[in-house]
C-alpha cells in the first residue's frame, strides 16, 4: 500500500472533513459562499420549490463551494512552488482559478434568480 493511501474508509472521510474544516477556518470567501448557500437553501424552503429545483439550487451552491476549495488548493500549491514570490505565471494561474470561482458564482446566482423569480412571480401575480 502506498504511504499516502488511507487504510480505511472512515479515515478517508475524517481527512476529507478536516479539509472542509480547514477551508472554512482559513478561507474568508468560502465562509461567505457558505452563508449565501445556507440563505439560498432556506429561501428554497420558504418559497416551496420543487424537489428538482431544490436539487438544482443545491448542486449550484455546492459547485461554487467546490470551486472555491479548488481555487484555494491552486493558490497554496503555487505559493509553495514559487516560495511566495511574485511571478507572472503564478499571477496568471491564480487569476484564472479565481475567474472559475467567479463564473460558478455568477451561474449559481442566475439559477437562483430564475427559480426564485418564477416563484415570486407566481405568488404575487397569479
């Protein structure tokens, strides 16, 4: 067995949960996105969206959080490789990773706007 492989599923889950905890504790934007996700899911309950719509909202929010975590990993690896010194390739890589988070967040916001907008429209105009 490779020295980097976990010996049990429970240990693998423990390591993964530790990764989520580290992201929460160290990444301000991850915490912001998590608060927005909790708000969006709470709003879904209040507006009584369908199961399919709820799953779409859940997936969109999870995708933003996952992209934020991947962005953090990319930044950590680049900082370690370049020893926290400025480099053009490091900047380009970090900017592209941040752009991926931005695109996922904007897409998630558009999904929420379309789903919640139709629900609010139904409540007030029908």
